C-alpha cells in the first residue's frame, strides 16, 4: 500500500464521483488515501507483474462510512498511475 501524491489525489478527485452510496443511499463516502493491490493467484492475463513475480491490479478504494460498501477503481485505466 502506497500513499497517493497530491497530484494523484487531484486526478482521482477529478475522475471519481462519490455521490450517494449504491447500497444504502448514504452520502458519507470517501476515497482511502492509498493505492491497494488486488493480487491474482493464477496469473491472469493483463495484469502487472511485480519484481517478486506476483501479478496485481492497482486500485483506488472508496468506502461508505454508513454501511461499509466498498468500490474499486483501476488506477492504470484512470491514468492516475502509469504501467
């Protein structure tokens, strides 16, 4: 997990529309201040390989503080991180 830079946070804020939670309708949603990696256990195609040989997808995570609903956004596809 790596914290976002100021520039990366600005890109995220420009691209992610928090709006109401799709689960509970609440308005207490937030972007966590770090990139997370979803790891592939079977080496699926289209993922990025780490120096240790593990394949992963870098994600921004949005959490609803009312019901804990969690959403993921692909940081490469959003242009926040480069491959």
